[in-house]
């Protein structure tokens, strides 16, 4: 599977940025790339490109979604058409 996880969070919320980064490090084998965008004074948009087994990508998305301060999180996934070992 390949997918994109889109997060919006308040970077002023205590520890939210470090928790997002720590979570991404815990799932580093599933993450291809990240992009961080400053939307305004409080809000950041983070886009995480991921690939791997669907269960692992969903676990990553759920872990990011559960971080206090993350206001919005979506996962969009699609099959790559081949199995990953």
C-alpha cells in the first residue's frame, strides 16, 4: 500500500511537534517523505507519504491522529498493485 497522511495541528500546543516527530521516527520504515507547511501563526500542515503493509500505515496514521494538539488527520491509501515482503 502507498498513502498520504495529512495532519493539521497547533504548533503552540505543548510538545505536539516533538510528539509528531517521535511518532514518525518510531515508524521510519513506513515513511517515504514528510512535508511541513506553516499555515498561519498557530496552525501547521504536515503531509506524510508512507508505504508498506496497510496495517502498519494505518497504525502510523492512528498514532499521529491520537496526539493531543492534532486537530485534523486523514489517511488516503491505495494499493500499489504488488505485495511487499
